C-alpha cells in the first residue's frame, strides 16, 4: 500500500479511469492533502457534487469532476454554479476537468468566483502539489 503522502497519479492513469474512479482519485488526493472526511458522493441525482471535504478551517470544499474528452463548456459550469453554493452550501466550489474548459466557461466561472482546475492544474495536483497551492488559496495548518 502506498503511503497517503506519496499518492500521485499520471494524467494517462486519470484518463483511463471510469468516471467513478476519477471521482475517487480526486477524493484520495484530497485525503493526501490533509482535507477532512473526503467523500465521493457523485452519481445520478448528485446535484452537481461528486466529492465533498472540509479543510482545516472547516470550510466546505465541493468538487465536480469532469473526465470529458473535450473541454467542458459554459453550460456545465453554469449548472454547477446553480447548485454549489445555493443548494450545497459550498465555501469553496471547484470544478475539475481532465481536458480543460472553453473560454466562455472560464469567463463565466471568473465572474461567479468558481474555481476551475483544468489540465495544467490537475497535472500539478495529481503529481504531488497541494490543491490549495495549485489554485492559489492561502492555507494555514493543512
């Protein structure tokens, strides 16, 4: 068994996973980074939440994980925006896309303060950097 601190994935490994496996890999990376109670909750009827976890300041992190072959479009980001904070109470809403986002999706997310993790950021996270370092969130005890 690999120690949690050493957990990494190659991008081709992530691409070869099932959708459920990709979500679980994201939950496992959160655990590696010290988030509390990372839980994969994705599936039919998940209302835009694939993984939840709490950070050291008890902020609720919600991940929506997209393993699409093409960049994720604005419609998916808009849908996530409609549920992440209002329905689930996310303090930190993060959408992860294996193959990035379209420019309209990026523009929408920026306007609504959603965090997007595209391929370059996902690669850094999967290869061992802490998620908050990758996305530019200040961390204290994590």
